[in-house]
């Protein structure tokens, strides 16, 4: 059995994130979405809210679970007996950051692999920070995020 | 059951290629190494020789097989009922080529996924073309390729 | 009146090229598509064939014309009294080549500007070389090129 | 008639910005410089000051106007009935950010185009943030900014 | 006699930094490590602490000295009668920043050269910010930093 | 005494190459320009011609010598007891190639260092291949190459 983990801030969850989960869930026996708590003040949504978003948007995937975590990704991956870390790549700038991170994670834990998906064409320009920016200006982001997230963003900014 | 395919020219097989096979074989039920025939004149080794190299260097992997193919990667992947294509990324320049290819493959066949591994640190600078160049100058490439490949390169250039 | 020139090899014309013409034709008074002859042996279609493709695919644009040329782009641009050169950018690797070219063109002729469009999302992975490759394997490229080009490719490879 | 908009923070205006205005003003009937208000605390100069800088440095261009705006660029562009957004590219890192932005803007409003100029050689290394840094250390930036900006920077830091 | 300067924040000093000093000390008669004071609040260690780290980790190099500085790198380099500035490049993203900086430094002072080393393979993924992050989570960074730095990090976070 | 080697094809020598020699000659006791023979058929000028170009263009540098070589750069560097290899970086695409090469050279010979200069602003877009292209079309390249090279190009193409 192969267990994958998809770590991130997901502030908020976008269609791009859901797409990665969708594709991962077909390749691996179990996919754990790991929501990084991070500095609560610098996030728009609390870790709990972000986990809830993901749970409500992924109910149809039987082999997907969601959890929050604090600390280093590689530590939580180790504790969760994960085989592989999953990341999406949108562009070259993503690549260089992810490249370093993957090499360091590998240096710290040989047994956990990192693999990368390339974001689907329709989501290439989509980032959580851009979604936050649009929503903060009252622009509809319905086409970029799951329904549950759109609602939570509306509440936040109205 | 998840079937992965690792396509390429592999002219010749390097330790970097073996490393990707090693890592893939742990994540997927079966890994098919697919050696692209390509234009025989522009290759140093024939497709058969390249397939042999890979077979002899991967005997210890029970879930790995090797085949040659002609034509489009996505076509052979479809015929072989592959779930996922595997590629190694060494650097940013690799990334942009792979990025395009992955997007086009996805456009042609939604059901086949592409994922990327980042080359291990020790193999980052290793490419088949550089190995060919070194070998052509009579420089030992023993530390960069499997034993069987080193022998075949020696025969070729002596 | 602003005259734009869109230079390239266009071997063959793709939907990506047509898209750039479409967008340019809205911003500039006249758009000259300039098909570079180049080395006839290294091209799949002759310059005349490539110009014909473009003409037949752009009949609906009243302010677009097509011509072939030999030699330096900046020279033909100067002779045609062009104000601005147009190029499409698909990715970072395109960017660095275009960057150099734009700087040198500017060094040679201050009065001619270069501007860049970013390829539409649906055409991001589309390149003439990939279309040639697909067609050479007998794969349908109908969704990637204008009808007239699809026909000419079919004739070429059958 | 083609109306172009050149949006940005311009904190402060540099010779690089003036150069883009100069080149745009030759290609388009009207160029609107749109100064983004942004978070006033994170800017060195107020939006009004930045607009004034630009007005005083572009008096010789009869088809250039300056305005400030709040909110999304694409919204102000729509309201101002703009045909094309203009951006300068200095380097590869600029490119990836601009690439995303252009794709998202296009997704939100098909009728507004984005085009890119490559910064002139002499301004390649010039950025507003570097100018701020130099000025804050009391270093003369006279060769990097218009006269009026040099004066305002002097006042700010003395 | 050729005098080199290696400027940076070094917050904290990593094995990657020591490696650059080691390699520079073989090529140049004297190497001055220049620790930028920067904004004390945004640094983990004070400039004095960072200078001490470097001194204690480079005692075996007879032609290396350490100093702190405030202000522009190019100014301190001029005052110290330096011939060449030294920087390490880890990846493409480093490159673009360093590229701009080198061009501007050259514009301000023709007589001071900038040269670049490529980080050793084992340190490629190593950055001061990542070390700070690991240490803040209580993860051992002994293999990434000199002993004296490991001790100071331990003290800081316990 | 520090000996530097500047290896390359230099087909032909450009002002960009001369600039790197000029800058290197100030930092190192001796600079050996090493002209790679390469495949004579794929070069415009013979190795001897290219070496002559460089000699005639660098007579004023007392600590610069020119030689031709065949085989691997790292081998000739070793034989010439070189301390450091010098390369110029024009752009990001150069960087990734040079990055790999430097890492492999270092893997093969620890005692020889590689360092990089960033091309001067005025030469950023200048490459030997572009000079060949311009000259082949009869365009004057006098402002891009040393006088002696301009003459040899004229002879070649007239």
C-alpha cells in the first residue's frame, strides 16, 4: 500500500489544489492532505477552517483524508508513515523552490520520496494569494474555488 | 494496480536513470522502461543495445520490465495501459521542456498522468550526452554509469 | 498609422500563430506576417507553402497581409517601414531567446520596437515542431492547426 | 483609436518607467499611466506624489495622461475602456509573475490585451526598490530617475 | 595583490558560506568577509554575533578577515580597496538577483569586479533561512552549519 | 601565483570575449585563453584562425596567452596547471548549462575552481552565433567584434 501526503497552506483551497488531489487519489492507495498551521496571524483562514474547506470539497474521494499539522513537513510525513510527498508545479519559479525543498527533505529522510504534478492548463495562473486578492476586492472567485470556499470567502469579506 | 512507464532515449543508461527506476519501483506496482528507438543514426547505441543495458542493470527489481518502442510516447503508453508517465527533472531547462510535453500529453489522453522526480544530488550534473562526450575522449565514466554500460562504452570507443 | 510585423518560420502555421495574428490585428492598423524562407532543406514546407497557409487562414482579417522574406528580420522590417515587431511568448525558454534578439534588434535599429504577447492558455504547449512530430506519426493534429494546414500535413505524410 | 494603460506602483518613477512610456506613446493613440494606490504605509511616496512625479516627467508627451487607482488593475482598465495593458520585462523573474497575471487578466476580461516591452539595456538593472535603497543610504540616484524624482527623494531622506 | 570581499547577511553562517570562503581563499591574496548589519530586528543574530561565528569558523585561513558593515556593499568595498566581490550561486533564482546587483554595482564602480562561484553539490539546497527554520523547530542542523553556529542556534532556541 | 584559463570555441571572437579577458587579466597573474578545436567542419574558422584572432586582439595584455586544445577542458586545464576556469554568463540559459558543467568538472578535479563573470551590459545580447549570422547576411559587425575579426569575417563572406 502506498500512502501519499499533499502538504501546504491552502489559504484558501483552490480548484488547482482539488485537481492535484483528484489526480493523486487515482495513483495512490491513500492521500493525506496535510494543512500546515503556520503563523495564524499571517493566514486569512485558521488551520481548522482550511481543513474544513478541504474536507467538504473532497467528500467524494474515499481514499483521501485531511489533517492539520505544526512543524516541519518531513516530520509529520515520517510520523504518518508516508511514502511520498506530492506537490503541484505551476511554473518555473515554483520549480526552483520545490527543487531545494525536495533535496533537503531527501537529505533528512531517504525513505520518503517527493513527486511533482504539473498543474492543469486551466489552473496554471491560479494561486491562493491571487484568490485572496480578488476576493478582498469583492471580485467573484466562484470559477476558481470550490463552492464551500467561495461561501467562506464571501463571509470573510462582507 | 498502478502501472508506471519511464520513457526515454537512454543513450546510454546512466546512474541517474537507474536512480529514477529505483525510486519509481517503490511507489508503483509495475514500472515499464520504454526505450525510444528514435533515429538509429543519431544514436550511439541501437534501441536493442539500450534495452539490454537497462535489463542487465535492473535485474534486481522484480516489478520492472524493459521494452523498446517507436512513435509517440503517449501512444505506447495507451497501448500498454499505463496509468502514469515518469520523468526525472535535473534542472530548470529540463523543466520547461517537460512542462510542455506533459501538458500536450494530457491534452491527448486525460487518463494518463505525468509525474516528476527530482534527480538525486549526486546525479544532478549527469546527462547521457555528457557521458557520451567523456567516453568519446577516453575518459573513464565508471562512476557515472552501471558496469554493463561502462563495458559497452569501452568496446564502442576502443 | 501603426504597422506591425509578425516574423517567423511558421513551419507549419498553428492555432497559436493565428491567435497572435488575431490579437495583433485589433491593436495595430496593419499587420504584416513575414514568413522567413530559411534553409529550404531544413523546413517541412516551402516558404511559398507556408505563406499560402497563412493567407488561407487569415482571409477574414482585412488589415493582415502575408509576405516571405530572406535575410535578417530587422532588415525586412526596415524596408517595410514597420513600427513594431510582434512575437509570442510561450514560456521562460522562449523569453531568454527573444530577450537577446529584441536587444540586438534595438541596437541595430532604434526606430523599430519589439513587443510580446503571451500565448493563450489553450495554445501554451503548442509548437510547430511538436505539430510536425505528431503529424509525422500519423496522429491527427486537427485541433492544433487551421483546416488548410491539416490538409497540407495529411498530403505531406500520406 | 487604441488606448493603452501602463499600470504599476512606480514608487518612485525611474528612467526605466519613463522609457516604457516613451516607447508606448509612439505605438498607441493614448497612454494612461495608472498609479496603484496600494497600502499607503508600505509605499515611500503617496499615490498623489507618485502621480505628480509622472506628470512632471511626461509633460512632453501629448498623448499621455496620469491617474491613480484603487483595486484591481483589470477593473480600472475596463472602466477606462482600455484596449491594452502594457508592462515592462526586465528579466526572467519578472516574466513568470507577469505571465500569470496576464493569463488571469485575460481570463477575467477577454477584450483587454496585455503586451510586454523589454527594458532598454541601460535600465535593465534598474528597479524602484533598488532606487529607494540607494537613496536611503544617501547615494545619488540622479542618473537613474527623472530630475523631479531625484529632488523628491532628496527631500524625503534629508 | 588581489583583495576579495565576500559580502552577505550570513544569518547564520552555513557550511555553504564556509565552502565559498575556502575556495576564495585559494584564489585571492586576501578575503574580507563583510557581514551586513541590516535591520537588527529582522535578523536572528546580531551583526557582532554573525561576525563572531565567521571568525571562529575560519581561524585556519590565514588570509581571511571578518568585518561588519552598514550601508551599501559597493561603498564598503570601495573603502576597503577591494578588487573583487564574491558571491555564491545556488540556483537560477539566485542568478537573476545577483545578475541585477552585479550590473548595478558595476555601473556605480567600474574598478570593482563581481565574480560567482557555484555552490558545492552537497550544499545546493542549503540556505540560511532554511537553517533558521529547522533550528526553530528543534531539528538538529549539525550537518549543515559549523560547530560554533550549531551551539549558538541551540542556545537561541532552548 | 594564480593561473586562470578561459576556454571556449570563440567562433569568432567577439567584444564580449575580449571584455572577459580584460577583466580576468586584472584579477589573475596569468590568463590562458584556450581555443577548443572541436569539429572543424562545424566551425566557421579553424582553431588556428580563432587563436590568431585572439592573439591579435589581446597584444596589450602582458599576462595573457593563447593556445588551442583538443579533448576535454578539464584535461587541458589539469595539464596546464590551471587554478581556475573562467566563464562568462550572459543570461539564465547560459547559467543552467554552465552550472552542470562546473559541477561535473569539479567532480572530476577538485583542485580546479570555476568562476563566472557577468557579461557587461553592452555585450549582453552578443553571441558568436549571432555575429556569424549577421556577417553571413553581409551586415556590418564592426561594433561587435575586434577589428581583426571584422576583417577576417569580411574575407570569409565576400
